[in-house]
C-alpha cells in the first residue's frame, strides 16, 4: 500500500506509520505533508479514499476534518469538490433512507465547519431542513404521525452533531443555534413519547407503573442540555483543529448546496388504528433505534462519565462494530483504542451486550459479537475477562425477568464463549440451582448452557469441566446415543417379528434396493399385516438408525429413501406420527432431533403445520417451561418458512430486473430489424426493399431469440410470483395455526381473565426471585476477578429460593415465547392482522395472550 494511503488510514492510531506516536498534531502534519505532495499528480485517487475513510472510520472524523481544513489552504478547488461530493452523497442517503450514512455525514459536516471549510450558516440550514421535515411529519393535520420514527431519527442526527461542534456553533452563530434548539424543544412537545413496549430486555420494564422512562430522544435531549450548561465541554471528542486555528482561519469557507428531505408516505385511504400500526411498523423497520441501553452494572462499578461522554463513546463503539463486522481483530483493536482520555471497559461490555441482545434483531449475527468479546478478552487480559464475567453474573441474577428471546441468545452466546476458553467457569457459584425447582429460570439456564456445551464438545469433557460442582452433572443431558426400538438389546420390548422386519429393511437398504422397490415391499408384505402404526415405526426407526452415524449419513438416507417416508405419511396426521418417531429415536439428543426434523421439512417430507401440531402435543407442552427442545424445533420450522418467502422475493426481484433487460434487448433487436427491412438495396441491378439477405436473416434470428428470451423471463417471473402467492397463503395458515394453538393451551392454564390481567399478578406468591441473603441483592463485581461479592457469603453458598409456582412459570414462559415469535416475524404477521384479529385475538382470547401478541407487534394501546 502506498505510504500516503497508509498514513490516511492509520491517522490517530498508535502505528508504525507514525512511529507509534499518539500525538494528533504530529499525525495531521505528517499526513497533510504526504497528501499535499500526492495532490499535485493524483488528486482523483486521493478524493475517493479520503471520503471512504470519513464514512468508514467515523471515530476519526475530527482528524479528517482538520486535515481537509489544511488542504483547503493549499487547494480550494479540491476541497470544494469534497464538499460537493458530500452534498450529493448526503442527498442520496436522505432519499434512500440510509441511516448510518446520514448520521456520519452530518458529523463530518460539523467537523468541516469546525475547520473553517464549511460556513456555520450552511450547517444550520441543514439542521433546520431536517427539523422542519420532522415537525411536518408528526403534525396531525399536515403530516403522517405513523412515520414519527423518521422524524425522531432526523432530530437525533441534529443533536448527535452537537458534541462535535456545539462550542463552535455557539460561538460563531449563537442566535441561529439557539433557534434550532428552541425548534427541537417545540418538536419534543408535539411528538408522541416512544414506548419500548415489546423491545425491553426485561419483562419487568413493561409492567407499567407511575414512572414513565425517558425514551432515547428525550434522554439525548437532556444530555445535550447538560452539555450546553457546561459550556459545550466534551472530554471524549478530540478537538485537533484548535492546534491549527491560526492557520485554518485563512482558508475559504465553502457553501453547502441545498438539500431536501423526502416526502413522508401518504396516509392510508381508510384511516384506522390498524393501518396506522402497519405504517408505524414499516417506519420503525426503516429507521430503527440504534441502541437500547442495557444497564448491567451498578452505578458504583461503571466508569464515572459525564452524561454526554457515555453517548459519544457508545457512538464510537457502535460505529466500529458497524464498519469492521468482517474484520474482528481490527474491530477489537479499534474498540480498545478509542480517542478518549478515560477507561471505558464496563461501558464497552454493556454496549456489546446491548447489541447482542437487541430486540427484535441484533444488527449482525450473534457469532460476530462472540468473536469480538473473545478478541477483547485477549486484547485486555487484565481487565475485560473480569468485566465479562461480572456481566454474566449480573444477567444471571436477573434471568427470571429477562425476555425469552434474550435468554435464548444469552445461552447460545455463553456456551460458545466458554468453548473458546476451555469451558472454564466457577460452576460452584451456581451449584445452588439444584435446590431450586426444575422450572426456576436460573436452573433452566444452567441446564441449557450445559446442553449447548455438549453440542460444542462431548459429554465427558463437559462433565470434567464441572468437577468443582460435580452435583451439576444432574443437569447434563443424557449421555446415551440413539434410542433404537428394534436393536434387540435387552429391555427393548419389541416382538421378534418387528425386529425381523427391521433387519429385512436394513438388508434391503444395504443391498442398494431403490425406494420404489422398498415401497412395493412395504405395501405388499408389511402394511397389510401389521397396519400403519407398526409399519411406520419400524420403517422410520430403521432408516434413522442407518443414518445415525453422522449428519452426512442422515442426508444420504433422506435423499435416497425419503420417498418411502413420504408414501407412508402423505397427510398431516401421519406426519405428526413421523415426527414423534424421530423424537423417540433421538430422545437423548435434542440437537439431532432438531436437525432431523429440519431436514425432513427441507425435503418436504413433513409440513410446518405438522410440526406445529407436534410441538403442541401434550408431552411437549409439559416441557415449555423447563426445556428449549420443543421451542428449537418450532423456531426452525417458522424460520425455514420465512426464509423460503425471503428467497422467493429475492428471486422475483432479480427476475424483474432480468425482464426489463430482456425487454430492452428485444426492443433493440426489433428496431434493428425494422431499420434493415426499411432500407432499399440493389439486387442484380434492381432496387429491392431490405438489406443484404444474409444480414437480414441474421437480424431476424437475433430478434426471434430476443423475443423468446423475453417470453421465457416473463414465464419464469409468473411462475415465481405464483409460488410466492402460494407461500404467503401457507404462511398465513401457519401463523393462524400457531396462534390458535397458543391461545388454546394458554386459556386452559391461565387464571381467570378477570383476576389476573398483568404478568406481575401471575407471580402470585411474591417476587419472582427471593434472595435470602444478609447482603443487599444489588449486584457488585469484585475489581480483581469479577466474582460477585454477595456469592461469597455463607461460605460461598447462596441460598436463593424461587417462589413462582410451576403452573405460573409455565404461563410466564409460554407468554414470553408468544411475544418473541410475534416480534421476530412481525413483518410477516402484519399483512394478516385482520384475519388474526377476527379468528384468534377475539374477546374469548385471554387478555394476557392478546397483550403478549400486541406487545410483540408493538401495537399501541389505542390500536388494540
């Protein structure tokens, strides 16, 4: 890489390019010298890389702003081009709704203003344009309040610029910035307070009460007010332009071209609460809230930061996570080297966990956060592992109130995290969970973590890892392998005749007989004598046993002999029996149960409706609150259905582009042919209409092929659209079935609707977790090793008791999953909401069930 490119990328870092120096002034001077030389012969190469650095290394924005300010003294035309390109990029981002680009470019404009490149009045105009759009959007008469998410986003962007340039604006254009702040205050007075209902990490946060928590925008406004009162002093934002102020004032300030905000979508023709809810959902999808703070640690343990510094460091961390999601080691390196003069390990942990557990979806796959946390533990071995351990303990203490989706993600992350550190954990601290009832969330958490660890390793290794709390072996999954009914082993109560059938089938498979031959054998010799139940059991169990050695063996069996199962199980009732046999065979292995059922659905041997029916069978219903086994199967089924629809939509989008290209090609070929046919040419001295016959023949052939290609593309598009229509219909039936089953089982077990209308009232015997300790229940993390001080009382043995009854816990867990499914698939559920309301969410449905669905869909109280 060229030296100037390295200098540009590494500015502000302790790197070899800058002799490991950390002085920002030296970095800027060195980089400026290199760029100034480069501009004389390759400015076209410098400009795009510089703008790319600005957009993808936004925690260095002040450095790049100052650098451009110095370049402005040397080459005004070059910097003018930077401003123009930024204006074009910003306008494009506004029109496409690219939130990250809008936010980062506004920060960049603020840095340019600080470096005298941009006129302060131009930046104020940008602020006022966005503020005006936001105010119109939330206006009941002129706008569309369902799109408040976009209006809030615009105002958040304005406020988030002020830590980087508030002091300069207050000094240079005090009246104008005051006008903007008054406008923001006016906006806050007319917008609707945003509830986190359905998106809170903890159920207790949604239990209501007299205290209304500030939403993100209200909280940021309060932090900016504190900043303003403190004279706009921000420790976490470097101000390198001050070192060059005497030089920068001589530069020419450029104007920023006009921008315009896109119009908000029109209100639906029939204004109803449901239509409002659908548009609100669409707006929140396009303009999501970037972070929801997860306050894991007590105030005494978190870094003593000014309110605005917490916001700025969160912005830095989120930006690094965003732009380095494919480079985990670079990500960790930048996260530990932020340009701030204080420590922030606790805040860093809270920010990463808030993203890992963010609802409805984390910005990136959970594995990314696992790798980043692992790399941070290696980068900061003396500090970060203890902080992470403290975070796990704090979340474990609150696990009973943690959202079910967050709980599942935490289990998956923690088991994977431990697998990267030799499965080492002080399990003796949690050995007390064995004294809790089997449905206590803490006990279930430990059980599920151990089960996931076994998947990532092997049973004996995990048993060895819990030697310091050997009693926890009781919570390990069974060690045994497959449960083959026809193995002939003592204790398998099956007749010799059934075992003989199984052996015959096994021989036929080993003899490479075709599926057709085996089906014929079953229809002629087995089914008429033994009936469906025995035939299905023997065939399914035997085929599963043949495919039990590995995942590859299973796939091979399903591909070769899936038709045998399909022939035996053509309808939903028989498919439920098939799934039950799979579950019986793999009863000691939840992972293989889920894999086998998922693969069978993939090969269309079983339907998603059959899986729903099986999940809600009596034996599974009894596990809803004590095991993730049925939920994993259900999640896979719904996810696979959703993925099919997503894939079809992508294919249709691609085909539509192909149709347009084919139409253009056919039109051009036809035009070329018409032009050729219209020409007069001489053949044997006589004028004849048309070009050279050979050329004409070629053009006709091209035109015909182009027309055929166009028709073929149209046919493919129509076929895919038909498949999508069918898939959407199936999706509607799936969700209706799912919610009807949820409603039925909940009505049977929930207390009388008139008595218990809140989750809190379900916890009928007091708080969900009573802690019989002399110390305060507040979580405190030891500075050295992250061990909670309270757990060391009573000789290191905690005496927690769980006071929620089994029936109540079953209801709490199931309602939590109702909300989780509603939230995760809200985009697919909203189009069917009218039918769902009419057939499931009726007056007969329990209020707590309706509330869980509404909470997941984020329907406001006046939409219910």
